[in-house]
C-alpha cells in the first residue's frame, strides 16, 4: 500500500493547514523569522500564550494555537508546545522566565501539529497526552510533518515528530502542590484533553473550545464534539482558555463553539438535501451573529470538504440499478 | 506526479517550439494565468474556432484545495448563448481533462469533483455553436498526490462491494430540473503501481421518452466516487446512465426529492 505522506498532506490540517495560494517554493528562499511568544498572566500562576487567529501560514510560522504555562512548586507545566522545535524552545524559555523554574511536564491536548510539534524541545519523558492522541500521531505525524515543512519551510528546521507518552487518563493529578483535573474527551479529534486548574477555576479547553475564531474540523465528529462541550459546560469554572482565539472570561466561548458547530451541521444537511454541490455549500452566507468570528469562510469551506461526500452518501437516496 | 514534472514540461517546450504554425481559428491569446502548459493544451483541445478568455464563464473553486483527492469545481456559463461543450481541465495534472460535457437540452452548468496532483490552473473551456472557445480559470494550490495515490476504497479494499451504486435525486426549479447524482467507483488513474486505469468514461441523461438531454465524457482525473450536478431543461423523472472502461453500465432513474427532511449528522 502506497498511501504516501503526500497523499494526506492537505487534508489533515489542524486549525488551518490547507495550502495557501502562494507557491510554496517561494518560501524556501525566504528567511524564517524568530518566534517571540508573549505570556499574559490570566490567573494566579497561569499564563496564556496567544497564537495568531489565522490559518497556518509562512507569515505566522504556524504559531496559531494558544499555549498555556502553569506554575507549580516543582516547576512549570506547559500545555501545547506549539508547531515547531524552535517554537517549543521559545515556549520553554518563556515558561522558565515567568515561573523561575524548569519545565517539569508538558501536556499535548490533541494530535494537531499546531499544538503538538513543539514537543521536541522538551525531555520526551515529560511530554504526555491521551492514548488516542499518541495513536493518531503515530498514524498522521509524518504526513503532518511533510505538510508543515511545505508551508513553513525554515521555521520547521530541526522539527521531528516526537511521540508523547500516551498515558494520560481522566482524573486528578497534583504537580508541585497544584491540583489539576484532567478530562479525557473527544469530538474535535479522537482524543481531546481538557484541563481544569482547581485553584483558579481556569479551564484549558484545547481545541474543543474556539473563541471568536472559527472551529476547524479535519478530524471532527460533530455529535461527539457537542457532547464534549456539554460536559465542559457542566464543569464549574471562571475562565476558559480556548485552543484558538482570545481568553474567555464571560463564559461565551463554549456556547459560541456549540452554536457554530450546530449551524455547520444543519447547513451541510440542508445543502445536501437541496441538491447543492460543494462549491455552492461553501458559498453559503454566514449568519450575522458570526460576523466577528475570524477565518469563518475559510473554515466553513474546509468543513464542506471534510463532511460533504460522506453526508451525500448518507442522505441522497440510493437509486436501483 | 513525477510523470507530470519530468515529461510534461519537456513536451510543452517541444510544442511551444512548434507553435509557430498558426492556431486553428487564429492566434492563441496570451494566457492570463501564465501557465507553462497553456499552448500545449490549447493546440490539442481548441479545434474548430477562435479562442478568447471570457469572464462570462464562471469557474468556482474553493479558497484552498483542502483535500486534493476531492476538489470541487463548478462551471457556470449560463451568461452565454448556444453553448455546445464544456471542457474542464487542469493544466498540470497528469490527466489534464476531467470532463467534456455536452448539454444538449440542458443549461451550460456543471459541477463535479476532481483530483489535483500539484498547484495548477483549473479551467473551463466553453465552445459555442459558432465554434468559438470561451475560456476561464484560476490557479489553485494542491500539495500533491491526488492522481498518484490510490483511492480510499482501494486502500480499504471494499471498492468491488459497492461498484456502480448510484445515489441521487432531482429538484424541480421551474422549467428546469437540477440533478445531483454520484456513482461508487474507484476512478483509478493508472498512475498508481499495480493498479491499471479504470474509470467511468461516459455519463448520459435521458428524459422520460428516452431522449438524450445531456452527455459527458469522463476521465480518470475526476475524483473517486464521481458526483455531478447538472441542470436540464426538462421537468419530470430523468434517467442517468454511466459506462466504465471495462464496459460495465450503471443506470437509474432520479426521482424528485420530496419535502420530507431526513437527518444524518456528520
Ligand atoms: Zn486541533
């Protein structure tokens, strides 16, 4: 079987890995910039590091996902080390600077490379994820790697696929006196880790929660995702750090993600049942209430690509031969 | 993809060298997309009339080729009268032409999904009754492997279990009827080791009296499980029939889609 890495390149993008229109070859001659991630303390001992609310592109070095730094007595915990080795190194240095301690543990919330590919900057034994995430990375890691090198070129220098320990289970862990509650969910992908910092009520949603940035669906199961959102909604919390988009202190992001996914689901159903083709579905007007959501058209068209052929196979009637 | 990279540019050079001979109905216009393969394809495809780039031909492509195995292409030439043929092709694909559509009693509108092997122009060439060709298109990026990777059903090994299954329906739009239908078929390109070319090669639409209202030649660069949208100038049930390269025929009648909503969730 020759399913080459190339074969899965465009489709497996995380929050935006589909190739951009600029020819990739040009990038090879450009000098990649230097990552300069900034940490904003959003709760006592918790820093959010913002990604760009954009698709993965050479211009942003792939740094589109949010990362989180948590201080503990034993050292720092990093959630989602970013898209590349050098980003991982920058996050590591940042974590050491703001906490004054070394990084003792890294969590990768799910397989997508904008979240997972910085793992090589850390001791592999300290990098942890759900078993499903490790399994998915074993399957897709090389394909992601080809795709990211194609788009990000020099930014990716030295980046290899580092497998996290696939040993995270749901429940409470205490690191350096800090109590974290881990949730083993799925729906955005087949393994989505969410983390609650008990002391501050900060919920780290991973890509189960997007905020003012359209949700990406390349490995999504929408029903499963909606179930996971219900679950997170039931967890008492004061703040949500989404996988993409700004901090949510007004309890809006979970509802907004649910609203978008429900709309996408209904819109795709209606499009199939009214005989529209994929191009027409991709041109569906975006409701006014989503006007401020970044990259909405882009993610809408990606979702059409992810779901349309399968939905047609389910919804269009079989005709006897 | 190696094929396209290594052989086609060489062929293009050769053709361009020969292209001094005046083309068909006149000079070829310069390609606004700057494709290295424009003249090569134009010489082969555009027999019988002059060629113009025409913005009345709409080629609708997604912002990005999210999955280069399944890239939706819609061509809408309803602003032109007397359309005889619509040829959809991708300059840099190893199998450039995807479909050659003849809307006899149908609107000059067609949508399908194609495979792309690399960044390439995707174009529609529309021929009118006077023989003239009206061309439009755009570049679209694709990472590669669309034509030289095996189809999913081959990887899963279940392609034969569902071969030729037809799904689809008809939607009345006043005097015209929209047809949306698709066949299960691997659409093997012949560019994957040990898998010979095997694809649906014709699709025809007949009205209730058995009169052909539209027909299409289909090539291996159309996506696996090929799907089509057509708009025919008729009301009532329509029969669609496809034949593949091994001579198998798949056919069925597309019934009007009723108002009742089914639900299935992605
Ligand atoms: Zn993701």
